[in-house]
């Protein structure tokens, strides 16, 4: 069941933070003192919650009515800085093509070390590049049709060796009505919103720019942390990453990512129950998984065997624990010369 009341409260929180960032701080507070610029950190800290709400809308789990869910997702995405139509398409394609040649930015097709350009592109994507492209999509959406079509083909026109491609779906969702109209309209709203925001900040425009850059770092760094090193061609691959309870709530349980991939239609409030009932384990902490990406691109032969997959290590640990639990009583009895130390006889 969709947690409507909780979602509405969180939507209200994001709206308040957006108003604070775009209007209250630059118009009313900065003239009093530039130190009020530190309030922009509140929006940065809320980035995981903001994205997770958009994610719920993508899967139809933000609000129970389809129209309200769509409008809520579009409004959240406008404040986020990227058209909902693009975010929705990209994420659903991620589910459809996870760990295929179309969706594994952490894998180098080479057997040996990756080249300098390939590595530079990879590090750009995981530090700020992903969000930079998502935000730039608002501007791209307003370009003439032929240019927009060329950009969409360039971004989503690749084909896997088996012929699978995102191109037909990208054309339908991004270049044909009604998707194209939503993409353009939301792109226009984003340009107006952020254009006014930078205008309000005036000479302090760099404060807003830094806040958006910090958001970009968080979004880009966390995006593939849930999949770095996963075995190839496993559509349900992902990591369940450990977080303190307070942060789990802030992430809307997005850290239970393997569970989400196996139950993509389940709202965020159901993931802990599904995690427990499915006998799942945590594969790593979120922080370690995120910074593990700086080990760099993984050669395809290594990734194909699952050589960098944290789930294999978690499975080994679970097997060792099970074996210890099974053999421990026998070892204790043997140490006690045949007498069970837990027996009262």
C-alpha cells in the first residue's frame, strides 16, 4: 500500500526547501547577511529524499491516482532540475537493460587496463557528469526538433550485440506526442525557475551554483554505487547497502536496491518487510560501496565472471557463518570429552 500521508509530507518538505533555495534566501535573507547562504545546505542534504520521491513517482508509487502521481513526479523533477519524462524513461530502461551492454557504465570492453580517455569519461560520470546531463536535458528539450532527435539518437541509439536497443522506445517516449510535449513543457518550466533563481541571487549566483554542483555530486556518485561490479546480464542485480536507521528513512529504503530490483512495483515502505522475508543480506555499507567506484573501470572478462560482485563475497560470508553454526556444537562437545556443555544431565 502506498504511504500517501508520508509521501505528501515529504513532498511538502521538498517544496518548502525549493522555495527557500530559490526565493526566500536570495530575496529576503541574503540582503541581511551572506551567512544565510549556508541554508542552501538543507536542500543539498535532502537530495537523496528528493530523488527517492521522484523514483516512487516513476514506478507509480508516489500517489494512488495516476494523474496525481504523474503531476507530483513532474513537479518534483522540475525542482530537481531535470524533466520527469527523461528521468522516467532512463530509469525504466535501467530496469529493462540492467547489466547488459546498454547499462553498465562501470565496465570496460577491453580485457586489459582501460585507456586514459575511457577512464576520464567514467570518473566524470560518477562525480558530476550524470546530473550534468540530466540538468542539460532541460535546455536540450527546447531545441528544434531535428537537433533534439539527433541528440536522442546519439544518447539512446546504441544496440547490444544481440540487437537489443532503446532507440524505438526513446523515440516514442521523447520524440513523439504526448511525451515530447511534456518534455518540452517541463524543460521550459525548469529554465524559467532556475533562470529566475540565478537572477534573484545576483552577485551571489555562485552560492546557488555550488548548491546545484553539490547535488550533482551526490546524485552522480550514488547512482551506480548500487551496481558497481555486479555480474553481467543479470537484470535483477543490485546491492542491499547498510545505512543507519535515520538515513534509511531519508533514502526511503532506496539502499535496499537488490530488493527493489526484484520487486520494482513495491512502494518504499514495503521494502524492509520484503528484505526480511526474502532472507536477504547487506552486501556492504553505502559509503564504502560509493567510494569503491573509484577503483575504476572493470575489465569485461572480470565483470562477466562476477569477480568484482559484492554479492559473491556476501554469499561466502553467509556460507562460512552457516558452517560455523553447524559445526560449533560438535566442536564444543568434542572439547568437553563427549559431554554436551549445554546439557543439565
